[in-house]
C-alpha cells in the first residue's frame, strides 16, 4: 500500500489519486512522509519500491543515530547504546508483536521503511535534545517540540503520543 501511495504521488505530486480506488477520494496514507518519498521518486527516476527500500536504509541509520543520542543524553555513557540496541532487538519476549514501532529482530525488516520507524527516530531525537533545549528555563524547546509533535500526529500518531508523554515526564 505504501508503494502504491508513493507511486501515485510520483505520478502527480500536486493531485495524487487514491491508490486503492483510482479516484479522488481521500486516503489515510497520504502524509508528508509519503509525499516526500513520492516526490523523491519522481525526481530521482527510481520506481516507488526502490525508493521505499532506499528510505529503509535512511530510516535505519536515523534510528541508530537517534537511539545513540537518546541513550547518551540520559545515561552519559556511549557504551550503553550497544546494550540499549540489544535490549530493543531481543528483550520483547518469546512472541512479540509484529507491529509498527516494536523494533525487535523479527519485525525490524517489516517496519523499517515505514513512517513508524521515521517517527520513532524523530521522537527519540527530540527527547534527546529536550534537556539541552530546556536547561536555561526558556521556552525555546517549544519551537522544536511543537512542529515535531504536529508532524508525528500526521504521519504516525502512536509516536506522537510517545513523544508527548516523554516531554511531560522530562518536564516533571
């Protein structure tokens, strides 16, 4: 469904058609994420499937950087990131959900190209930056957090809730 959505945006970025019905009905998968990938597909000449595969590598790199930034900003030890990655990949139990934002070894290949991985990475980066942005008591953090929250509400609401709760907890 993501490949079809990206294909529709690549075909006509300003007026994509519903990829399921081929009409002008609204479609839930049209988001800034799929629009950007469709536009990149159109500019690069890559077919939508290859564009999504390339985005998987980008999302994986972004997730690893975000996890590193998040762990080092709160633990203070770079070595802890390795153990955090092991925990993320292996400590979900014997039969974990294969669902977006559940990054375990069995689901990572299924979810890494999708907005859930991008959203989780952006949320972790925002939470990692929050202590530095809010140190002096100014509201400068809001200039980062509110646009990110808005973007996440559009592309993956579960990660928006995660970020919102994380910001509330860090604020307390």
